[in-house]
C-alpha cells in the first residue's frame, strides 16, 4: 500500500480480536501491515 497504517486501522484489528466475531479464532496471528509481508 506504500504508506504507514493509521492508528485507527490498527485499532480496528485490535477491536476485532476483542469482539465476539473472533470467538472461533485460536492461536492465530493477525498481521496488520498493509500487505508489506506479501511483497
């Protein structure tokens, strides 16, 4: 994406992990890097 993530974008990932929508996830790693690792 060629830009740094905003605090809100990182916070949205944290909120997802804290909410009931992620209740079926176990031992997962949520990478919030805008696709940097995919390059």
